[in-house]
C-alpha cells in the first residue's frame, strides 16, 4: 500500500485511482493483458502477449521502465481494471532523429469500459511523452478508435507477400545451397547494426536502433514473446556475411514470416532470395512438427515495397496491403522546425529550389505559416487564419499528417477529401516539393 502511494497519480472517482506500474504488478499485468488481447477470448489467455508483458516489466529494457505503465486500480479490491504503457523510442525523418512515444498494450476489463479510463491514461502518457521531448506519438491499434485522442492512420504499417510449397525454388539435382544461414550471435551485433543503418536510408520515416536495442531484441526476450524474432545471418560459401533477416518464432498465417531482410551493397537479391525462401519453408516445417500443426506457406512481411518482391514476384502470389500506424503530432510547428534541414534539402532538390515567399496552410481551426528566402526556411509558426482567403492550402481534420509522413501524395488527398484544397499553383509546387510521397516500412521498438 505504501509502495502504491508513491506511484499514485490521481483519483479518478467512483472508487478508481490512476497510478504508475511497478515490478510488483508483473503477474497482474500479464493476466489482464493476456486475456484482454487474446484472439480466442478472455478464457484463453494469449501466452505470447503474456510473455511480452512479463519481459517489459521484469527485464531491463533499452527504453522502457516498469513505471512507464499506467494502471487504473479498483481501490476496494486492488484489482487492475485498465492499463497501457509508453514505449519511448527514436525515429528519423529523412535521417533527422526525433523522439517518439509509443502508447501500447491498451486494455480495459469489459465491465469497466466506457468510463473514460483509456482517455485518462492517454492524457497522462501524452504528458510523459512530451515532457521527454518526444515530437510525435504512434500507436498500432484497431481501426478508428485512437482518432478520438488526436491520432490519424497516417503511415504504412506492415503489408507483405506470401507463397506456398509450389512456389518454393527447388535446387537442381546436385546443386549446393549457395548461401548458408545461421543464428546471429553477439559478435554479429555490430554487423547487423551497421547494415540496418545503411538499409534504412532508403526510407522517409525509420525507427532508430542502437547496438543495445539489437542486443536486447536478440537475447533478452522470452522465446514465447509475441514481439520476438529470430535474427539470422546470411553467409556466402567463403563465410563472408552478406546480409541478415528476422523471422517469426511461430507459424503466422500458416507459415514462417520474414519481418526484416537486408543485404550488403553488391550482394545479389536474385541470388540470395531463393536461399532465404527455402530456409523459411524448411523452418515452417520444423515449427509445424514442434507444434503439431501444418505448414502451408511462407511469407515476407516487409511493407509495401521490397527488393525480394521484385525478384520473387512470380513466387509470391498473395498480396497483403499495408495497414497503418496511428500518428499524433501535438505541435506541428515544432516538428517542422525540428526537421527543417530535411525540408530545405527537399526544396533544393525540387523545381521550387531557391524560392522566396510564403506558404500559409489552414486546418480550419488553426494553421501554419512558412516563410521562404532563396530556398531557406527562416520561419515556421502556428497561426489562426480568419478565412479561406488567409490560406494557400487547407487540410481538414488531421489529413495533413498523411502528407507530413509521406503516406499519401497531395493529389491523393485532394481526391479523397473535397475540402482539402490548394488556392494557387505556387502552393501546389511547394507542397509537392516539401512533402512528396515516400516509402516507409517502420519496425518500431517493442
């Protein structure tokens, strides 16, 4: 009780209080989360979710502490009735780092829903996130729900391709496997880190990883943890490391799924990809035997676009389009000022290079003003336009976030939202130059 008083945040009324979590809450948090997040219903707890929670609360994590969990507790019984957590991390915008808070593992017991408990916790973790200097928040979650807290589904999440046994490339008679695949060890951490850093340069938005994060992901997660992946190193016949990939530790959609796949410069996707495919199919058969299940497919869950999709197109007949991250940016002017060097570089590489003037963007309740001087951007500030005449372009609700994160092009937004409009040609050119549609496939810290 004394310990809980130190963690106390505020009284929510009706016999409920809001507090921070602690290591002592581990088993209770495992219980509520594994039951509420189970696809099979609360009577069949999900062991993968339970293991994830247990790891987060009881093991040293690179970014999260037990106190980063919020808990709504019933005063009379001490029972946890609602909870979520904040997973801090660093992402990049065209290489510029910015802090991100990731609220996750949001759940409430059915009999305590529709009382504003998630709202109270979201307000709290938003304060924590912003106090740590995070310029954005991100959630993976059910459709529409998090829009009420200032989020919009404005960045690609996941997506991929799958194939079946008939699609697995077969070695010719007498032909040896041209690449060997082995489990990564601690002496591979720097190789994986450097290759990850290099490969992520192709994306507009990326999640920053450190060697410490990679070490944790490789060695410090329970084998049942739903957010755990096997890290595999690819070597040529001379023993030279040419790439790495990560794959699920269980069958997903009937097979083993590759979650990340990168090669060093000069390595051939056309040569390496068949070996990885054969490995995934074989590993799926092993898992199926282990779990008394059936291996029916293999998959690459690598986002909207990836080199393996191109070189294995005829062997990956099933397409799964990306879902979306919920994104929140509480202060757009602060975010844009932070990534201003990237915006100026985009401008310099566009037909608007050297532009002088201003761009006034309206969001119907407030807006932004950007001032340009010979291609530089000396001023980005929040404004409150009085009328349509005061803005160069307008974006309803949170639609501008799609443009900001490269999720949709300006033309795509104008097609989907009739009240998303551009007043003049200069504004159109500037918006297209500053905020082009960009490829992203963010793998967040979990």
